[in-house]
């Protein structure tokens, strides 16, 4: 492991401890709008495996927020994260799932171990070209991936990921960035994936108060049918292993 990668992994582990110290507030899942965002992503992840008999891997599971939404739906669910601290919480939250501490860049599973690999807001923490190549190795022919990620084309995301002081104020980790739909598609193609779909997703911000959610969601439904969709806050990524 190179010195740069070792340093990056250590910083990510410290970021995980800060997430717990802040009671996960920087993730925003507990707000009224955040709960809607969480439900949308959980539904998306659950749609990626093709059957209830699928073997599913979740990477970057954190404290098990989305693991809990997926548990019991598939034949086997394995969730991995780099942080021992986050995994301790996840194991308490979802006792029925299988958890393992692993670096997503170099996981020790055998080739073709899973029918689907999913995750929320994890690829932008990684050397994602390297991570995608490793994921491609783990997926059975015809298997699928599904990820929700920040959209670098969104002005807030661009500024937040590009300016160190804003990154710190937002509670981001030092090394995370983001990518556009075009960049994500290009990397998926070069990593050997096919049937690639990368689409903008969602304008609802976790800070929207409960009273403002109906208005924002109505405006969101209109904006997503216009060129403004390009600057939505997130992107959804789907692809298949093999041709």
C-alpha cells in the first residue's frame, strides 16, 4: 500500500469517528426531508438485485442505515466498511446482516461472489476507478451495481467539494470529491461495465423544513423534466457486469 493511500485511509477512519461524535448530523438522514431522501435511496438500492435469491454486497455501509432497509430481502446480504467504529453501530442496528471490515479498493472476496453491489455516497470517498475495477471482479456475469452519489454539476456540491473551508464546514472528509454523470459513465465503461445508466436525481435538500417539503417536491418534479435536471443534487448509477 502506498504512503498516500495509507494516509487517505487513516483520514477516512478519523472522519468516521467525527461522524459518530456529531451523531451523524452531517449525513442529514434524521431531518424530515432527510427521511424522504433516505427512503428514496433505499427503494433504489432494493431495485438493483434481480431476485430475492440474489447475493448482495453493500460497500461503505457506515452505521447500517441502508443495510437495515435491505436486510431480509435477499438470500445473502454482506455489508462492508473501513471503520471499526461505524461497524460496531451497524452490527447493533442490523443483527441479521453479515458485516466485515474491508477497504473497498481491495476486498478479499472471491471472484464472482455477488449478484449485485450497492452503496450510497461511497464512491466519491474512493479512488473510484480502482474501486470499480475491484467491484467488477466480484460481480457474477450479468450482475448489477447501483449507487447514489453527489452530483459535481450541482453548484453547491461543486463549491463544497472544491473549497477546503467549505468542505470542513460541511463535515466532509478531506479526500472526498464528486463526479458528473459524464465522468461516471466514462469510468464505468473503462472498468468493463455495460448497460450503463447515469442520471441526475433529486433537488430535495436535507435542510428543507417539513412545511416546505410539498412545495420543493412539486418544484423538483417540474425541474427534473427540464434542462435544470443537469444540476440536481445527486446522481443515480446503474450498470451491468459484462456485455
